[in-house]
C-alpha cells in the first residue's frame, strides 16, 4: 500500500471521527439543554449528605426532574469534576434541563427557611420555640447553649450563652442542626456588637457582659423603641448613685430558673434570696436575664441624658418617668392604684 493511499485512508478516518465527534457533541449538548416537561409547576428535591453524583442523577431522573441522567453525568465529568454537589433542599421549576439542575446543585442554590427569634426570650424559651416551631431538639439546644467557648472572646466569665443568642430572622437550610443554630445566633451577636460598640463600652467603663446584662433588663422593661434610652438612663443613674435597680424582671428570671414563676409577682417574691433579686442586691444581676435585641443593646450603651430615677407603667405599653420619689408616688397612684 503506497503512502498516498495510506494518507487518504487516514484523512478519511479523521474526517469520520470529526463527524462522529461533532454529531455526538451536538447530541449531548441538545440533551443537556433539553428541558424536561412536567406536570407540577414546582418540584422539591433533596440532595442528601454523602450522595454520589451517580445517585443524584438517578434520583433526578426517577423523580422526573430531568429527562435523562447521562447528560447530567457527562456534563459533571466534563465541566465540574471534582467539585462536590452541595447537599440540601432544592426547588425546581418546570421545565428544567440537566444543565439547569446541575448548575443549581453545584452552586448550592438551596431552599432557605425563615426562622424568627423574638427579642427578650431566655435561653430556655428560645429552645422551647425552636423545638415547637422548627422541630429542633430542645435538650440538644440547651446542651449546645453551654458551649461558652463560642463567646469567650467577648465574655470570658459566661457560664452559658444567655444574652448572646441574638434575636433575628434567620434564613436557614432544612435540617440545620442544633449546634449550627446556636453557633449562627452567637455569630450574629458578635457581628452586631461591632468595634464601635466595643469602644463605647470601654468609654463608659463597662464590660461587654455588663452592657448585655443591662440591655436584657431594658428589653424586659419596655418594648417601645423610643423609651429604651430613657429606661437605660434610669438604670445608669441608679447605678451611679449606688441605688438598687428594683427591676421586677430580674426576680421573674430568678423564679423561672427555679421553675417557680406563676405568671405574676407576689409581695413575698420581692424577698426572694437570689443574686438576681435587684430589690435586695445593688448593682447589676450576675448575668443577662434574656437575649436582648440591637435596640436594647444600643440603649444600654447610649442612655438618654436625664435625671430620672423612677418609671411606672401607664398600662398602655408606655411608662411615666420621674426624677423624685414624690413624683413617682403620684404617678403610681394615677396609673396603678387608681387605674
């Protein structure tokens, strides 16, 4: 066989291979981009941790999300290997192609669920809420809330994470663990308590622990944003004068810790022998009594300038503030005794 003939055969073979490749790649590209027509407008799909690419492709095919699994697998090998497909819950809208499905899972575009933690809940109340509304394990949450290493750089004296489970609406993936939930809330607290606030705490000669403790009292005393700095000024003024804080919520917290709170304070409760009883002991209680929000923390750091030493509820959510005990007595008679 002469060289000319060999050259013609080689050229023909190369052309054939190019045609096969072009045809094959065109077929693959068509199948890869071809959407799967389905009946339901959206489909939920879960990628479990540790799933192989092959098992994910098979599951997508079996649940009628993609038309064929081989374009999904081939595209992963060509374009994305060895990247991991991210575990989580996904939502696919009809119609969806293997390309769209693969890209969504590679990018980790998982469904996020809102989880709302209100201001002013205690550690145990937060665990109750998460267990009842978001199906987390209460005992695991309480156990994780003892991990004070999470907050040690802010509060080296913390015995638990009371005060540092930041109230917020979080958007979290399905099956977020109790450990992850606690860590996320503490991380959010750290982000909120920024360098400016740290400097402000130093300027007013307070530790972060003291600021958060005071903020928790403010949180429990009023939900009215405009009043928070006034309540803060009362507590700051009392602390500066060495007066007891006489803060009812601190006794309520002490009773809750003993599981003795019955929904209201009685006169005998004011004599409760507890370091949290601010009617008996001067200064701040030993630790936060709830998890305060950003507004209450800001109020603790930036109290209004006032001479107020007292306040009493007006029974409409707001308070009457007074500078003298005589003024306070009149306010008590007006709003509490003659209500």
